C-alpha cells in the first residue's frame, strides 16, 4: 500500500499512485484488443472502441473520479525520479503501440471493410498513435539515449518526428507568445490553428536543426539531423509494411498518421489558449511561469497522459519525470480534463463559450495582456475589455 505523505498544498495529502500508472501502457493493449475483437467477430462496432473511449468514456471517468490537487513532498521527488518502475512503464507503451499499428495495417490491407469500418479503423489506430505522441513527449525530454530513440520510434507511425526537435527547442523557448506556432490565440478556432501550427512547427524544426548543425560545421542534410533520423524511421516502418502488404496500405497509414498528429495539435491548442507572456523593460519576454499554461488535475486523464495536464510544472522543469510533476495553485485551471476539452475544441462556438471568459477573467479583463488572434481582435476587445482593469482599480 502506498504511504500517504503531506503534499505542498495545505490540507491535501499525497500518495504515490504507483499501480494506477499501469493504465498508461495498457491503452494500446486495450485498443489493439478491440481490433482483435473485430477480426474474430467481424463486428465493425469494435473499431469504434478507441474514439468512444477518448471522447465519451474518459470524460465520464474524469467526472466520476474527480481531481487530485496534492503534490509529492520535496523529500519524495528524488526517489520518484530514480524509481526504475516508472521508466519501464513509459518504455512499454512503444512496442505495444508499434504492434497495434502493424496489426491495424494488416486489417486494412487484408480484410473486406466497408468505407465506414475503414474510417473507424483509421480513428482507432490513429488514436493510440496520437496518445503515443504524449509518450514521445515524455521520453523526448530525457537525456538518456534510449529514451530519445524510443521517442522518435513512438513518433514514426504519425509521421511527426520533427516534433522531437520543435517541441524541445522551439515551443519551450517561445511558449505563450505570438511567435510560437504551437500556442493558440484567443479567438482562433482549432481549425484555423491546425494548418498554422503544422506548417509553422515543420518550418521551425528544420530551421532549428539547420542552426544546430551549422554550429557544428555540418550541413543540414547530415545523418545526425534529428528530423531526418525521425522521418527515416517513418519511412522504414511504412516501407516495411508496404513491402509486406502492398501499396494500397499506404492510404491507411497516411490517414491514420494524419489523425494521430491532429490529436497532438488539438492538445497543443488547449494547453496555452489565449495566454501570453508579457515583455519586461528590455523588451524581452518574461520567463515562463505557471500562469502561462492551462492545467487540469483530473485523475484519469493524468494517468493516461503521464501527468501532461500538469503542464505548468512541465514547462518549469522539462526534464522532471511525469510521476513527480506538481500542481500550482496559481496556474489557470481548465473546466474539465483534456479528453473533454479536445472534444470541445472541435466545435469552435462551444470552445469559445467555455474558454473565452476564462481567458478574460485570468487577466482581470485587461485584454492588452492576452494573446489574441489578429483578425478577431476588435470583436474580442469590444466583448471582453473592461474600461478600467481590476488591477488598476485596486492600485488606486
């Protein structure tokens, strides 16, 4: 039994959810199990298991199990970080993910599928590859060579290997600024954000590697280019499957990869929507603080996504392992877990209704402090700007 310890939040106690973390690598196993159930029964409804779980079951579980605001005490952090158990759990996701992708490709190439069953298979396989990007996110921040290569492998099925470069060296530097392609602006719909972030992140990743390799006296087409290494893994995986199953399987592989990558980007959309780092007297952006990330403490989502919802601490300590990430009371809180919020993001009127007033309230109605979509600026100012921001009124 885990030992309860007093966390850094008054009135809260912390306990290590050690065995609950087993649910993280269980996700690709469960999703692959639904593919096996389809193969054995012929009932295409099994292929809906993954999207139903993400968009319907997880929001219900988040509500049922609630939130946990407790933090591990500082005395436990070092032990948590060094516990090999947690590293093995993240590693375990990757082979399960690749096996599920291979099985899904076999089904797509060999089974007689109606168009709607084929679409459901795309969403199923794309779903655990999308969640696999969260695994790659956890692994890619670590210094160990094994972790970093596993991160690239986890990104291979979604064809999004440049995330390894752009997220670590681009997004973390520019987060919550208009210059960051992965930080959504208030008034920007997810569907407007998606092409901007995809193209911007790709361009940024290429430029970041060009600069890094140039400092080493190497050209951008070097074999040590992290983008090229990661993309080569996608080519290797897809090429092997095409050699085995034939060229038609490429359609399935590309479509599921696109959907998987879009799952990452809808999470990016949620994480920093409307938040803006201010500039100091020198004109430079202030350091990223807890107030610059939307957070959620819903237990189920945090277990599945390796505490990704405690996003503020991740930006403060990128190398800190998931099991030791903390809640910050001053961080803005989402009204629900990521599963609910990414679903809402697909419907812009619903998203704006849920989030715009929260952004305005976070800045006490001072819209000068908000990262706004330029085309929506006039409308947002008219709707949310207070004539006299609260903080100025208090000062007087």
